[in-house]
C-alpha cells in the first residue's frame, strides 16, 4: 500500500469511522439511565467516606 492509497483510505473511510465513533460516544453519554452515574461522579468528592475505612 503506497502513500496515495493510504491517504485516500484515510480521507474517505477514516473520516466515516471517526464520525461513527464520535456519535457512538455521544450516544453513550446521553443514554437512558446515565444521569444517575453522572450525578454520582459529580458528587463523589463530597462523600465523607474514605476508601480504606
């Protein structure tokens, strides 16, 4: 595979792949039931419990 073929592949299929990954990550973030996990992560620093206790 030479440079031109690799460049053509990256320009076409690579872009489609990156867009699909991006949309997948956005969908994973806003999926149903995820707000509970986001709320837990946002308030985790205020917990009084220590991991070793």
